[in-house]
């Protein structure tokens, strides 16, 4: 053997050129030239990547083969076990095929179509399930660019849609990254749906699965992207193709209406709007959509409420601005009436909204819908509607006390529409007055008020089923609910003839078995109706007046000794005097008896003062100058009536209190004539210590 120097000399001998591989150019991944790294400090070529790849490709190859040869190694690396190679490969493919740098020339789209939708598509799509997030991100970026730029993006669907459905169409969702789930939904909602058109139909079920999972995703941006996908599906596909998917879409979409973010609720409502406008079944509207939309009319965001009322109005046929999709297609007469029964109570809530702009817009929509309702009626229906409108016409003038937007009388077609469907909508609205939640009861009270305003005298036929729920709701613990119920009662009192409702209310007030709260609630409603009847100057005959006052003088009513109950009784008496006017002389003694009892109230000094003022008003209505004249007229007969049952008096008896105040109210000349009867009554109650206290206070 030689020395070590000879050994190193042989190793450093300059080797000859490597033999080239011939006849293997057709094998993917093998090249016919060797590559050497540039020497340190050398200058790299300044050509862009696509031009450099073309320059290095063998001469004479077509453009497709040249481009494919330049990316073949990257395509092969997509399935490599090395995660870094896969990540680098997908990034290189994206930059070569869809460059984002300005000075790089974009590839020919036809050439890209052949490359991307060819053998390269399968390994790129498989990368969507890669365990490395960066690899999945790169695959989505490349596929999104391809779907946006390729002239025929539908060629990707056969491979792409099953992959994205596997990744984000099942429960639980396979993709853990929020950003990548958002990218998947944006890919499907945007270029896949918008650029594929009806070629998406074979893969519609897969697309709907992805959209449904997006709507159920906790990430709010993904929910909004899912809503955009529904809107785009409705724009691109015919209604017949979408109809089998309605149940799945609605099941995932409607719960999102209650999302905490107002923008998500608005996006959801916009998607629902496009779906309904495209056409939904009557069953879906009645059982699913209408109940889900109702809570939005009380939304805390004004923009959501405004959008909700606009959508509901358009579903019923009202026009809407062009920037919101233009006018919806016309509904059939059967769908129109079915939708009207479910959605009109929702739309009517806009008339009592806190926003004046929503109130005005709702009144205009009701005018349009009413006109359309009239145009869609047949000749027989129109004749029946006219007869109903004639019988429901109120002779009372339009009350000037009505607030916005009811200052002026609504359009006749609007009133006729409400009168026509009144029997269909009243039961559900009245039933909601008994709901557990305050929001539902408040909406029912608001809706009932608007219905009564628009229906005129039409509720006359429904009074037996209306008044009891109305009286119960008048005592609601929520002040706003009670407020709207009282307003609704005032509307009934103004438009419905007094002869229709007075006997029913009298029975409720004087019912022997009624509890104190029930009786007080009935007094509240009766007072409101009497007040409204007096404002519109309804007439009351002597028989009706005596019926009313007889109920007020019943033992069940006079025994009410709580201050709130006596306050409501005083309000009824006051409104009765205002309504009857000079006719009060027929029942002045009974009314004065009630006022004397209220003046003797020990629970409220203010109530006693108000009762004394009401006595002055009663005297004026009867043509007398003061309450002293009432005493001079009625004291003798009244004290005789009191003396008949003096043996049954206790210190809590109403007549015992009346006797005390009667003597104090009489002028001297009248009192002198009453002394014999007064002494007789006093002597009969003096042996009773309880009653003698009242008598002693009277004479003191």
C-alpha cells in the first residue's frame, strides 16, 4: 500500500462528467440534466419563476408539458412523508400557478385549467385532510384561487365537493381550525356556488351539508359566511332544486336568529328573506318560520327590527327598495291568505314600535298589502267583504285622541283586510295574553290594540270571548302590558256600540262569585270603555244607565274597601257622569250614595277629596249648583232607606260610613229636618260599642 499522501492524492483527483440519463424523460420526477447549487457569492438568475421554469425545460415541449415538467417535483412532494416538503410544495405550486407578485406574469387561464383540473387536482384536494394545518391552509388557498380564476371551475367539483363535505359536513366537524373552517365556507359560498351555477346540482346535498355546519358553528364569522352561502344558492339555483333542502337549511338557520351579535341576526334574517322569497311551503311558514321571526320585532337593535318588519311586509306582498332585492314574486291567493293569518299579527306590532320611522313604514306596507288583498279577492269574496265592512262600520267619528300613527283614519282597504281575517287571528293573539313570558304578553297586548284600531266595530261579534281575557290582562304585573290592554279597551269602547258591551261588563263587575282582583280588573276595563264612549259621544239610554248603576250599587261592589278598588270604582262613577250628562238625574241618588261612601273612606284622604269633587260634578250634571243641593234633594229619602237595615250594621258596613258622611254633608236647613230620623238611628247603634264610636265621631 502507498503512503497516506498517495491516498489523499487519489481522492482529490478531478472526476469526469456524470453520465446523463437517457430514455427516461417520460418518467415523472426525473430530469435529463443535473442541478448544481450556485457557488457562494454568485448571482442567481433574475428571471421570474415561470420564465425560469420554461427556460430550464427541454426545448420543443408544448407549454402544458413545459409547465407541468416545472411543477412535477412539487406535485410529487405533496404526498411525501416529510411535512416540510409537503408545505413547501403546496406553497410553490400556489406561487407558480397563481402568482400574487405584481412583476410576475400570470399563466394562461386555459393552460391553468388543463393543469389544475388534471392529475394535479387529486393530490391537492387530498391535502385538505393533511394533519399539518399549514398544508391544509395552502391547499385551500390554491383551490380558492383556482375556483376564482379558472374558466371552468365546475371541473373541480367532482373531486372538491366530497372532500370539503368530509372535512366540514359531518357532526362533529373534522376541521379543528376556525380560520380554515371559515376558508372552506367562503370557498363554497363564493366561487363554487357563484361560478358553477346549475352544474352544482349533482353536488347540492354536499354543499348544503357544509352550509348547515357553518350555520351551527360557534364562530360568528363562519355563521355569516353560511348565511351568504344560502343567499347565493337562492340566486343561482331554481326553487324546485332547493325545495328538498329547505328543512335542513331552516333547521340550522332559524336558531341563529337568536344570536347575541346583531350583525349575525341581520345576516341570518337576510338569508331567510331570500329563502322565503324563493318560495317556501305553507307548512314551513306556519309552523317554523313565523314563530322564529316573532321575537325579532322586540329586538334590542333598531336595525334588526327595521329589517324584520321590511322582510315580513315583503313576504305579504309589500314593495321594498331595489337595493334590498327589489319586489318579491307575487304570491298565490292561497299562500297569501295563509301567510297573512300568520304574519299580519307580526307586522301589526310595527304600528306600536318606539321608532316613529318604523311606525310610518309599517302603515304604508299595510296600505299596499290591503290593496293587494282586495285585488286578489273573487267577486263573491269581495261582496262578503263589503257586507262585513258595512256591518262593522262605526258611526262614531275618528277619535282625535289617537296617537301616532293613528291620528288619521287608515285606508279603507287596510281596514277591510283586518276585518276579513279577524276571526282567524284573534284566538292566537288573545291566547298570548296568558303566556308566561312578559315579552309575549306585551306583544299580544300591542297587537290587540292595533287590531282593534283597524277593525272598527268588527270585534262586536267576538265580545263574549274577548272581554274576560281583556279583564284578566288589565291586572298584569307588567305595567306596559296593562297599559296597552287599557288602551285596547278604550278603542273597543269608542268603536263598538255601548249596547253590545255594557251588559257583558256589568255581569263581570257584579258577579257574586268573583274574587276581589277579578272585580277590580273588570272595573278598570269598564272605566276605560266608558271614558272612550264619552269621548266619541256615544248615547246611553235610561235602561242601560240604570243597569250600570244598579251593578255599581250591588253589595259585591260596595263591599270593596281597599283603596285601589275604591279608586277604580270612583273612576267608573266619574266616567258614567261624563257619558250620561243630564240623564244622571235618573240615578243621581244611587250615584250620590256611592260618592258618600267613598268620601267616608279612611284608607285615603286624597280619595275622599276626589269623591267630594265628583259630587260637585254630579250636581252640575243634574242642573244643580252644588252638592248641598243634592243633599237637600236626596237626604230625606236616603236616610229613610238607611234606617231600614240599621240592625245589620257593623263598624265596617258601607251604610254606617254613609250615614256619618251624610249628616256632615247636609246644610243646616236640611239637617234640622233629618234630626228625628238621625236620632232614631243613633239610639239604635249606641248600645253597640263598635257602632257608637262612629256615631260619636259624627256628632262631634
